[in-house]
């Protein structure tokens, strides 16, 4: 297996920022894939071993927001992905596939939608962005696997509905507490419906407060145009414990550890954020709604459902399926977990399916 080439890229020539990527080549082939996550490092992604030996070169791209969720703005990430696609075109690859794994799925879907038809000129916080069609060359296909539909939609299902005071991390409405054994599991349909309504209301409340604070800050030139805040308790999806909800082959719990500890601990999704980042990535005003973006594209789609996934559940996969329609090939990968940890045979299978589909486009 050849070593990865480490690459640095100027996102926009002459005005940065600089981002970094790793390319592993499949000698003599003209098909390449690009894998990216909004904030995680995919340099050691399992497909870095699986795709090149099957004839597909792979570029793993880190965005400017590597390990920096609190400041992440999806409208800037679009330019970062564009730099990676441009680089692959310049290297002579005539077929480029965007790989959407986990949070990378909504990222590449948003990119391709804007590459095909550029619509964005600002962020949901009202800040202007300078995207240009020449810097966003479209890819030739999208492969989705372990794909949740987007950060705002993931948070909507995970945020703790029982919080009663955003400034008090221990405030609680026990009737909406999934960790209260009196409520289940199993959870009644009535209880789950109450949870989902309360989660929607909490997300909307944080967004309303965020917009009000942004407006207040921006009335005076002496004040900052942004500031940080904390979102307490963001790991409380009833599906973590009740496997009859959105059923698949998963085990109870979730991939990052004990949901209770994560929910009440200092580290979980959206825990630390800024006003502008909340609007772009966590609020329901976020443009990184993966299935909606896929519906705006015209390229072929490969859609893989991991049947033991705890993060991308059947209802999530169905959203992608409905959005892609008859442009897609759909496969279920039996017993596959979210990150395929300690599943070498399944990693091989996923690599083979993606490579075979890519080379036949």
C-alpha cells in the first residue's frame, strides 16, 4: 500500500485560508473519491486502505474547522470542499466521487447542491459570504454510508427535552426525562410524541434567543458581532434505550459512550458554540439539511444503510432514500456499526461496494 501524500491547499488563491489533505493514489486510474467531515480528521479513515487497492484514489480533506466545532460555519466549508475537488481535477482525475460518512454526508450534499446551482450569499446569521461558481466544480457522484441527515436534525433528536432553564444545567421536568425509570423504557408513543414536541420547542427557543442576542450585539459598532454560549444536555434521544423505536440491529446506548454521562458531562454535540455557529450548523435554519440538498442535485447516489448503526437510524436513511429517488443504488450492510470498529470484514465489503459502484459510473 503506497503512503499518503500530504497536501496543503489555499482555499481561495491569494486570500486563504490554508487547509490540509492526504491523498492515497490508485496507480493508473482516473477515478478519485473525496472524503470530508465538517470538523473531524479523516486522514486515517478505514477507506484509505480499502479504496486505493480497488482502483479508486482517495483524498481525505480536513476543513478549516478541524477540531473546532464551536466556530464552524457551513457556508465557509463549501469553499474548502471546492478546493479539494479543484485539486483532484488539476491532478487529472476525470471522475470524482464525494463520500458522505456520518457528518460528512450533509457536508458533501450541501457542496454538490451549491456546485450545481449556487444560491448562497450569506449565512443564517446574516453575514455575507463570497462563494463563486468557478471555485465550486461539481463532482460526478455521491456515496452515503453511516449517514445521518445533518447536524441540526441530529441535535433535534438528541437534545434533552426535560431542560426547563437554559441557564441551569440541572433544571428538569421529570415528566420529559428519558433517564427517569418511571417513564421507561419502553417508552409509550404518547411519551415520545411529547419528547419530540419539547425538543422542537427547545431548539426554536435557543434559535430565537440567539437571533435576539445577535441583533443586540450588532446595534453598536463598539460591540463584538459574535459571542460564545453553552447548550446544556444534548444527548437524550429515547431511541438510545428503546430499541423498538426506529428498530434495526443496534445495541442499546450510543457510539460515544454512556448517554447519561454524555448528557450531563462537559463534552457532547453543540455543548460549546457561538451565536453564528449555532445558526449555521445546529439551528433548524441550517442549510446543511442533507436530504434536502441531495434532492437539489442531479448526480448518481449510492446509499448504504448500516443495520447496527446507533447514529444513523432507519428513519434517517429513509430521508436520504426518498430524496435521491431513482438516481440511487441502495444496499443494506448487515451488522455494520457506525464507525465499523473491529469489523474488518465489513470494512472490506463497504470498500468493495463503493469502489465497484464508482468505477462503473
